[in-house]
């Protein structure tokens, strides 16, 4: 039981550090929400997985695990590139709409 608790605490701490480190690079202030939604490739997300703001089409998308992921600003796109696959999975899951 002690080892399960240790793993859980480590996972929560790692997730918190990753979120703090990555969101510090977000350059969006939410003002880009009126940007055009026309992209050659539509992202699977409407909300940036890093900054939490609306996806801005002019920033572009990145292919990840067969999906196109959109971002609110270049800083978040750069932050995504620096994340581990596990961090990307968690961030994308949090940015997806709930059904």
C-alpha cells in the first residue's frame, strides 16, 4: 500500500511541476478568441492543452498519435514540444470536451 501511495504522490507532483513550467510560456491572453476557425486540418481540440485558451488557427497544429492538436500561441506550441509523451497525453485529455 505504501508503494502505491508513493507512486501516486510522485505522479501528482510531476504533473503539477509540468503544468507550472509549461503554462509559464503561454503568451495568449485570450484576446485571440475571435480569430478565424478555418484551418486546412481541424484540430481535435478547441481549447489549448497548455494555456487553456481557445485554439488560434494561425498558430497551426502538430500531429500527435494520429491526431492534430491546436494551440493558442507559439509559446504553448513550444511548450508542447518540450513535454514527454505522458505529459502530452494528460494535457490533451484535459483539453478535450467532456461528453
